[in-house]
């Protein structure tokens, strides 16, 4: 399994037969980052090849996976915003 905020590494993991397990949102101070968890039999090999620069891909397929990951990242960000907005609405501050 790999965990990464690198969109292209995650896309390569998917191209190599990996499966998107989850998208987690990390960060603070106004900067949030999507972290992708990709599982599969050869995702560690994909990560190794990615960092060594020893791989080639069908660019059209890579682009499709990048688009898919972006969509999932934005869905996760929106869901997190809704959770925070809901919890903020539940807090009542009373003055004296």
C-alpha cells in the first residue's frame, strides 16, 4: 500500500492495477491536502519506478486516472467542509 499526496504517483499506482482505498484530508492553517491510499500487488513497485524515473505510461490513461483522483479529492474536501460547517452550527455561544 502507498499513501501519497502526489497525484501522479497515485495515478501510476492505479494504472499498475492498484485500487483507491481512501482519500484522507490532512493539513491545517488554511492549507488542506488530499492523501490517497492505493493498495494492490504492484503499487510499491510503481512507487519505486516513479521515483527512479524508470517507467512509461499511456498518457491518455494517466490523464483519466488523474482526473478521477482530482474528482475524489474535491469530493473529500467538500465532505470535510460540510462536517465542519455542521459541527460549527451545533455550537452555541451565549454572551453575558
